[in-house]
C-alpha cells in the first residue's frame, strides 16, 4: 500500500513539475507596428474589448496556419472565446495604420515572455475582401507576403522585420501576423487593420 501511494505521489509530482515548467516557459507577444487590434484595446484607443485589454500578449492558439490553426471567423482571437471581440469587424471601423503598397515597412513585435521560434509569417487580405465580416482564410492571399525564419532561436524583448507590403492594394485591408513557436503546439496571432 505504501509503495503504491509513493508511486502515485511521484507521478503526481512529475505531472505538476511538467505543468509548472510549461507555464513558466510560456511565451507571449503582440504586434504594435502596424498596431494590432489587441494593442488598440490595451491602450484604450478601442473600448468594449473585454479581457484582451489587460493581456494583449495572450492571443495564442494552435499553430500550422493556414492548414491548421484557429477556425475561420475566429482567426484574430486565435479561437479563444474570451478574446472574441478581436474577431468582431466592428462594421469595418477598426482604426487603421496608414501604409503604402509596394513599399518597405518595419513590422514590430513586443514580447512579454520569449520562446524559441520557428518563424514569423505575414498575410494580407485580398482585394475586394469584405471588411464587415470576421476574417477567414478565403479573405487572405493564399501565401504570406513575408516569412522570417527564426531557426529555433529566442527573440529579444522587441523584434522588427523589414518587408515589402504587396503592390496593387488599395483601401482598407487587414494584415495577419503569425508567430510560430518551435517547442509547443501553438502560435500567436495578431490582426492589424491598415489603410492604403
């Protein structure tokens, strides 16, 4: 009886240590250039955002986008119901960062906890997409316009990538940034509204 109790206690201790190690190594981040919806909520520019206003760094969901990852219509929230306000198009009226088609832009991430990284990918909506509806894969160009491999390295607290925004875009669009974590099953998602 004592042996069974001891084995159970050791197993419980190993499980608890694993959970602690996972949570203490958790990573978090968001884009602030172009400013993401979660950061607009956190800084008070946009109101009625729910709990994302206190944790803009926590939009974490399954990785593998676009083949896997959050469901259509729930991409901006990474499929997390507590952040559903990020999927609400608000009639297409989210504040937008001014950008120029075919021009270089510096995309910037802020990390509150850093993690080994596979890559960063940036997608943009197609011409003619409906900005009054939640984001779907069909609304995005099929390939990222910028991919930055990160070779399982850990990013610094702030990281910028320079890339060219696709030519031929006009009006309002949405840029989806995906930060893929190397040693977990997750990625972080950030939706940024832009105006050409």
